[in-house]
C-alpha cells in the first residue's frame, strides 16, 4: 500500500470526504464528515445519492459489464452536478473511489472520473476497498444514532460475489476465518432465482416468494455445515435446487424459494453462532447486500440475544452498494496512513 503521509487528519475539524462508488450496478456519490480516531470513528452522512441500474440489467438476468460501464459514464456527471449545487466543494478534503473488488469496466469508469475531479479541484485521491466499505457500513449512523461497537467482534460479510466471516479485535484488525469456496450467497440467490424464473436481482424476489411458502417443505442440503471450519459453499445447494426442479416440476415455487432461503440462512447463522462461541465474541456484525434479507437479519438478531452479545446491521440504505460506506473505508485507511493503488482490481478482497 502507498502511504498517506501528506494527508493529515485534523482533530479539531471534520475530515470531509467525497466518495465515489461504481463497482457494479449502482452509481453512487456521497459526502461524509468524519471525526475521531480508530478507537471511536464518528461519521455524519451529509449526502448519499444512489442510482440503480436494475431496470437496465433485469432483462439479461444479471449485470452486463459494458452496460454497467455505459450507465456509470452517463450517471456520474449528473450526480456530480447535484452534489456540486447543494454543497461547497471547497470543504472537501479528500476524494475517495472504489478500486476493487468489482467489475473492472465499472471500476475504471469511477476511477477515471475521480482522477479527473481530483486534478481539477487539487484534492488528494484515496483508493478504497469495496468489501471494507461493506464492513465499515456498520459504523455509519443507524436510525440517526452513532453505533458503539465493542470488540472482539464477528463480521459476516455477505454480498453478490463474497461471503466472508471475520474475527475482529479492533476496527482495523481482523482475521479471515473463512470465505466462499465457489458461489457466494448472493450469487446463489441470483442463480436460483433464474431457475425459478424470478426477475433479477434474485435476493429480494426469492424473499418475496418465500413469504408465501413453507421453509421446511424440502430438506435441501446445508453445504459445509458439518465441517469444522468456517468456509462457505453454495454451488452444491444451487445444483440441488436444479435437480429438485427437474424431478418435481409441480412443486410450488414458493416452497422451493422458502426452503432454499432457509438452507442459506441456516448455514450463515450456524457458522456465525459457532464462531461467536469459540472466540468469546461481544458483537456480531452483519453487512453486504444480502444482509438486507429479513430472515437472515432476524435469525442473527435471535442468535445474538441467545448468546447475550450485541448485534449490528446497517440501515437498509447502506446495505446495498453505496458511496457512504466507501467514504468510511477511506477514512479508516486515512487514519492508518494507508492508500490502495488507484487502479481497478477486480480480484481485490479483504
């Protein structure tokens, strides 16, 4: 990582970051006022604008990278104009941009836009990790209140392309306990939705269908649940749904959706519970796009109550890809005087 020796954090006034997120199919700009050190960072979301591309990609059943790039190129100047009209850009101390992981054509669009604005305004540019953004979204205001998160903590990051379980001893110190071996939870939701002929994105559609179904109707497998590790694998579960549909074409779609969703939630929740007990955890953190799933939120909230630990999940606005979380990740890097290379890195992870 490059150092940020020339980008000081002032203690008496907020560090104001303008963040840009274009890793996939949301174009987002945000302004964050950031205060405090690593032990207690405090964020005020001044503005967080998100433009979704879902209607563009829905006919294709998933995100088309070149279409995503085209939409980002169209949306970025529009969002920038909105931000510029409502806020004094002279107050901005840093510009942050997602450099990975994500779709490289989409990432490059945001990076090139950020480079141009950084040069025009003579404002330092910070490269931020998208997955760290999801993790640090737990420190953004929740229902207007700033969260106080005790450590050690377990972080469960569940998004379209990643499923990661972290053991955190401080906000900037963690160990990856396990991650996905193949399909992430979000990918599995999208793929099973296509099997069920449900629209993209799959997560919300499966949840909607599952509300009318029986989660115990079909005993789908719980991949890796019996293994004494924290790895995740959902490819086999997706295949099990495929074969079940082939052999049982008259089964109610809602029962299949509900039983599939129950299997995913069961794996995520039980592995998180085991890690919480093993590492004597004080806090469970849930984040990422899949954390918008209501049964998953409820299950982990119940787990935390049972184990007498705290449970945090961001407000729904910050579950999806958004620039506010990128600003938070950039600030944590700034406090550590670290920077990521300003180049697209689709394979970057935690």
